């Protein structure tokens, strides 16, 4: 009897040892893919019981919701708390501007540019009963491809977060990217423009972001939150999360729009001077940052964005920065934004930026000579004076401009 009891105890001990070994093995196996902390942003509290691996590979397990979007920040963006939002992010360039290196196109890069397939925008001919004319209505501006990188593999946003998150992002992006094409259509004519494949790969954390860029010898750019690589015609973006592991919606949109503009610009204009490329990207991103982009920035916002620059740099300093200004890239970014914003306020016949972009269209795979740019953008040597006057009117007296705009809006509502 005692022998049977001992045998039973031994069998029970062996069974327990096997179970413990199996638990350890499963734990080790799952951790060989990823750690719990690394995948924490992928799921909300309601889905924590789901396997982290299954959350990615089986999107049906994750119910659509907006829990991953920081709705509080989205709400702040659409209320009078606009100043708070700007203070939190400081500016688009709060993530540290890219280096302001000279744009020098190698023969290989020029050939890649020339080999790019360019597709004119499609249109439909629609009869306008008012004018009794047939007009062309252009559409199908771009194809937006967003994917999430993880350990060398790509996943859809819906499979990592949920369908609601993916729909929200794409719906928001459409409004802002349509504006880019609408503006270029107005400035240049839609018949001159081409459809853009916008390819953006999103990283969940800094490690994944660094590794993705390192694969293409671009790890130096990992210190910024987004980068567009023209030789791949692909942008890489690190997803910003809050302390609850929710996507910071508006900040992510800022980066996505910024990098998308770089992609659109490369298809239309090829290689551009840095001031024009970054100035245009910031100009269109500003529509994400505020409901009144025509007001540009208050002086407090300007100081934060430029790192306390009193006024925009001269065009000479922007297009050919000295060693001093190369150390303060925020000043170069802010000044480039100011020049593009200034040109956008002018009548089309006076907007010299349109002249530059038309020329870029014609020779998109080479870089315009700086002397040519300076001559055509500032033919009367009055550009810097005009910029200073505009800056004083718009930024120094920003509160007056804001009051004027508010009165215009109220009067418009009253008449309607």
C-alpha cells in the first residue's frame, strides 16, 4: 500500500514537472517573437487576454473602435484650445529638423528620377449648364499606401489596431492631400500634374524605426519622427503614442501630411532646393495644425518654431546658409515656411513661387541653379523688404489680424 502511495506521489511530481516545463517553454517561445512591453501599443485593455501575436496576424480578433486615437487631443484641435495644442508640439519641427545639406544629385539618383513612371491625372468631361461649356473634372490624384512595420514584416493598420483607426487616418489624410493637389492645380494647371503613389511605412517604436531606416543606410534620420527617401519613393514614420499607448492623432497626421507632400513634390518636381521642399511641406502641414492657416503664426508660435529668431532670414541665408545658420536648422525651417506662406498670399500673377515650380516641372530630375532662383524670385531686390513688412503685419500684429478674421466670419454668417 505504501509502495502504491509512493508511486502515485512520484507520478504526480513527474506530471507537475512536465506541466511547469511546458509553461516555461511556451513562455520562452512567445518571448522569442517579442516582449509584452513591445506589443503593448497594439491592443487596448479590453483585448489584453488575446495573444499578442494573434492580435497582428488575426485582425478579426480586434473589434473596430476609436480607442487607439487620442480623442481628447483631436477635440482640443477643434476648439478654442488651439494654443495649447501648438505649445505641446511646439511646431512640426519639434522632432528636430533634418540636416540642411546641399541638394547634389548624383548620376544614379538622376537616372532613378528619369526612370520613374509618370501618370497624368485622369479626368471626366462634364457639361456645365451655367457656362454652357464642357469642363474637365480631375480626380484620382494619388494612391495612399500605409502599412505598419514589425520585425521585417508589414501589416495593415486595421490588423494591428482596428478598422476604425485605419478609416479615421485615411479619411483625415484625404482632406489634406486633396488640398495639396487643388492648390497645385490652381497654381500650375491640373493637366501638368501627375498621380502620386504615396508609400508610408509606420514603425511602432524607436527600435523598429531605426532598424527600418538602417536597412537603407538612413539610420542618421532616425532622430526625426518622419523621413522621405526619394531613391525608394517611400516615407518612414514613427507612430507617436501617449502614456495610455493611444495614437496621438493630430501629431501623427502632421508627420504623415508632411512626408506625403515630399512624395507628391518628388513626383511633380523631382529634386528641389531644400528651402522650397521644406517650406511647401510645412505650408500644407499647417492646415493640420490650425483652423486658420491664413493667419500664419503668432509671434510666440514663431519664436518656438524658429528658436527665438526675431524675423525670417534673408533669402540669401535661406538658399545658401552660412555655417552659423546650419547650426540652427529650426531658423532655416521657419524662414522657409515664412517665404512660402508669403508667396501664397500674393495674386497668382505676382506669385514668383509659381514661376519656380513651373520651371521645376520642366526639368524635374535636376536642381535649379541658385542664381537663377534668386534672380526670378527677387527680380527687383525687394523680396526681403516685402517679407519683413508682411511679417510685421501678419506676425507682430497677429492679434489684430485674428480679430479682423473673426469679424469677417461673423459678418459672413450674419449675411447667410
